[in-house]
C-alpha cells in the first residue's frame, strides 16, 4: 500500500480538524490532535497547512463544498426548480457545518481579522460559485458575477443567523434563508421584466460614449 500524498493527507486532516478546533482553536495543537486521530505523523501534518490557521479553515470549507455535492447530486438537482436547487444546496452546507458550530465561530473570527479579509472574500465567492455551478448555472456574462455576488451575501448572512439559532433543526435559519432567496427571485423577475420591456437595452459602453461625446 502506497503512502498517502500530501493532498490526500490535507483532505483527511481537513475533515477531522473542526472537531478539535472547537476546543483548541485553529491552532497547531488542534492540528496535532487531528493528526493523532487520523494516524498521520504530526510532523508531516504540519506540511499540509504551511499557511497556518487560514489554510486549515480553507481546507475545511473545501470539505463543505464536497459534502454539499454529495448531499445534492446532479440527479436530484435536475428534478428541482432553480429556487429549490439553491435552497437545497445552501441547506446542505448548513447541515455539514452544524455539528461544528464552535469551530465555525472561531474560523469566522480569524477570517474577520484585517489581514485575512481578502481570503475571506475569496472563500465566500468560492462557496457561491460552487453553489451556482451545482445548480446548473452556465452564465458567462454580467449575470455570472451578479448572481454570485448576491448569493455570497445571502450565504454569509445565513451563516451568521445560524450561529445564534437555538431552534430545533435550525428551523429559524432555514426560514431566514427561504426569505432571502424569495427576495432575490422577486428581484430577478423584476429585472427580467424591465430588460424585456425596455425599448432599448441599457448599454454601459453606449452610456460612456455619450459622456465622452455628448449629443449636440
């Protein structure tokens, strides 16, 4: 049997880390405990996360991406409307993180530090992109970015709501998510009506051209 690669060890440790980060934070101590629990040499385990806490958190969130796809496979997605797809995918992420809320709380505190904000934004965008791709979105125009920006905001707000949710089965968080998605869907409908009813579609290039060369 061949030894696991560094990437394989990173995946194994990322799945185990949040159980220990809940008590020891995203620290070398938590990594050592995760290594011991998974039978990996602690000295080698440190090589899997040279970036420290932020890289450990990144690894865990990548695990959440995978668990989401496992929980809502393409066959199930195909039978849903778009609104149901987004809700199911975000809820799958909620379910994956729910057992490790204290680890999540500590992770968000680290990502909120000024030096980590760019990486936090990257992780939020990555989550939104993974959700939209799993939902079947293939847009490449401006909608590609607007959809992900809106969803990243919804996802972040839902995670914050989850941290304070004491309801059975996170019912309040799920209701919060449903309301936010409804708001976005209503906005998309209004945007679509405006776009198709306008006599002339708005063009940023045309608008800038008029600013530069005003009509006389």
